[in-house]
């Protein structure tokens, strides 16, 4: 019987050594992001402070179809312009940590307001899934949402959830798996007012030449954020 257990033990050891894909959980405050994080990770989580900042963080693991994922709950942010310590942490993690997937959580009842952050994240990476949470509350208000239409417009998966009741979690996990395992998508690229686009057209080539291999448009936009008073 010992011989029968040894191969399984070695297999478990190899699986434990495999790096877990990192999935960032982003979103505005009060969209149910922490509830979603807790529902996915259960007790497999820990908290601490981000390096160099007194901003609380939460990280945890969850499994889907035999694979383990590391879920990082970014501080609630309205924007990546980084006008607060929380927003600076979210921005820096998306840029420097380069997660394999980003789930942007939105509240179904105030979706339009939350989409600003979605568009900013899409400037950084194409591996994005939008989680429209709190569908139960939207239903109580008589609101209906065309999530397939939103997915076509954004060019990324859009999944509806009610995290408190664990509704839609498996569909979200499936969307994340596809983001991690398949080639990047081609989401829509946000466009801005003509004056902003003209400045970007001039600034982006300069930034790209200075930082080869980086996302020049993203960096150019962050420089414009600084001009507007961001940190």
C-alpha cells in the first residue's frame, strides 16, 4: 500500500511547486469586492500591509478544476490616477506585479459610474474580466442589465454575480481560467476627447522610446494624470 501512495505524494509535491497564477481583484469601494473575495477564498487567506504603505491588503487562494490561483484583493479605488494611498497601491500592483488576470468588480445598480475604472484597467492589460456584482440588489430595484451586450462593447468577459449567495462564482472562475490559459483578447481601447488624444499621439512615441517593451500609452496617460494633480 505504501508503493501505491508514493506516486500520488510525488504528484502532490510537483503541483505544490507550480507557481499559482496571480489574479488581481479591483473595483470601486462598496461594490461587494470583499464579499466576493471571501466567497472565493474561504479560509485560505491572510492579511497584511503593502510594502512601504500602511494600507491593508488581503491575499488568498482558491482552486478551480484542479488548479490553484492566488487572489489579491486590491484596495478599493475610484481611479488609477492615484490621488490616495489606496489608489497608488492598486495602480502600482497592476503595473509592477503584472498579474495574469484582473477581475474588475462593479455594482450592478451603479454600473455606469464603475465603468471608469474598467476602462482604465483595459488600458493596462487585455486579460480582464468584468464582474457585475450585487445583481440581487439590482433586481430588487427593478433593474435589468444586458451583460452580453456589455461584453461585446468592451471586448472582454462580463459575468453577473451575487457573491453573498455564491451565485455566478463558477462562471467567474471559468472566465478567469480562460484569461490565464488562452492567448490575450483584443478588448476595446478607450478613446478620449480629441485634445487628449492629440497629446497622447505626441507623448506616447517619446515614452515608448524611453521605456522599450512597456505600455507607452498607459505610461503617457499616467503622466497626464500627474499633470492633473495625481501623485
